[in-house]
C-alpha cells in the first residue's frame, strides 16, 4: 500500500481529474468576457479565481504555470484596454491588474509552503511505512513445511489509532503463530503492538510451554500501560489485547491453542468449517490478573492433512452490510475447496468487501496455514529446527 503517493500527488487522484480543468477554463472565460461584453464588465475577479482554485488541485508546478498564465492574461487585457480606450486611461482596470498580480504572488508563496509541508509529510509517511514493516514484518510463504498466507487491511479513521499484530515462526517446538488486537488509542497502542510482536519473537523460540509464552506476553503488556495524562495515550486508563496463540507440533498433525479473549480460529477441511472453541475462557492479555488461569493447559485439536487453519481479528466478523448484518466467514468458506491458504484468504477478503460495499471500519488481519494433503514429514520436521524460513513479501491490501 503506497500511502505516500496518495498524499503528495493530489493532482493524480481520480476525484480531481475534472477539477484540474477548472483553472484553464476560468482563464478562457475571462478572455471571452473581456472581448465580448461592454466596457463596464470587469473580468478581473474571474482571473483572480484561477490561481486560487489551482492551489487546491495542483502541485507547485501547476500553480506556478497557472499564476504565470493569469499574470500574462491580465497584462494582455491591460494592453487591450489601453488600445481600445486610448483616449481615457482606465485607472480602475490597472488597479485590478495590481490586485490580480498580488493574488498571484500570494498564491505562489502559499503553494511553496504547501509543497514543503507535503514533502515533509511524505517523508514522515515513508518513515511510518518502514516502522510498520518492522512492526508487522513480512510473513514467510511457508513455515515448518506448511504453507502460510497473511492479508492485512488497515482501516484509517480520525477517531482511533490502534493495531492488529501477527507473527509466524518455525521454532524447535513446532510452528507457532500469534494474532492479536490491541484495544487502545494513540501512539502508545502502536507501541504496545510492537512490544507484543517483539516479545513473541523471543519467547516463541525459547519457551517450551505455549501457556507460559502467553503469560510472559501478558507481563510485557502490563509494563507498557499508558500514563492517563500522556497525550499520546488518547486518555486510555489501560491497554489490553485479545490474542490467539497456536502451536502446530513437529509432525503437523496436532494444534495447541491458547485463546486470550480472541475470536476462535476456524478449521477448514473438505468443505466443512469448524470453530475451535476452547474448553476454558481466558481473559485478554493485560486483564489476566482479574481472574488468574491457575496453570490452564492449551486446548488440543487434530490438524488433518488437507486442512487449513484460519486466524483473524474481529475486523472480519464485525464487517456490516448496508442493512447492518455482520459478515459470516463460515458461510463463505463452507462447501468450498481452496488451492492454498492464499486462495482462501483472497476469497474471504473479496467476500468481505462485497458484503461491506468496500467500507471497513476496523483493521482486518487474516492469517492462514495449511497442512498439505500429502504432508512431507521430513519438510515439517526440518522447518521446526529453530531456523526461521527465508523472508518473503507480505501481501498488503
């Protein structure tokens, strides 16, 4: 997703293509008014509108050419007026000339200031994109011999800056996956996401117990709680995160799931879709101290050959159609076969966009892993050696 292009190339945006023709049209209209109307009709206000309008639809180069054309047109009209009414110097017209030239000068100054601000903002956007890639690094196309796919679609709003987190690692204990949704506002919430992803990257490789991994991430989140008086916290008293931890053992046939208040994963197999609900209810990360789990063990589920596992954030199931009905991923996936996890996620995202008419009110992160119908046991064991697979580009919406 190239945010910068949308920000600092406004003249290239589809919604402004027609508006780009307004400044030259104003110039033409002013000349037509001058040459076809009686002497009392003054075209100067129409001319002055051209560079002013250009400031809103052009970059600096476009504004510069518009002001030059406006000044030239006004000079031409001044000469024409002098020749046409050579016996009387029309003082008011030359006063209009000075006024239009002053408008052109002011517009140029504003355009230069706008250009500097736009370039600076574009640099900040590129820095933010680089930080986002560090925060949510590119997912591998396979881990431990299992195909993996990720789709992340951010929903930008003025009211809240939050974040979804995901991670996939082939570890000595099997393939481990994380998907989480930090509930909070402001830059501090983004910092909480960064802390969770970094802590999971460390703990997933060194801690054999998946429940302990979740507990340690809870401790990390508790140490990133905001100061309510900090402007970056958005006034939040605390952050918490719903999170789902999954471990696929070395032979690929068993799933272990620790759910901390997150939407449960879906197991898609042979056209059937099953929700992997846990036996116990666990509170989100950051709230576990309200009701300690007391050493709860992960839930285990079979992961048959040919099946796919889907993890997602609530942006998926909270998508609404114009009638207010929520999106149902189970209904979309049931009865269908997919060539791989990427095809599954593409189908799901296409259905979500159609359901919501393209409007998403929350970030949506999808993470899918498949167990091939003829799993290569050697490949699965090899991927769990502790060495992460090579990096590949993440598909971002």
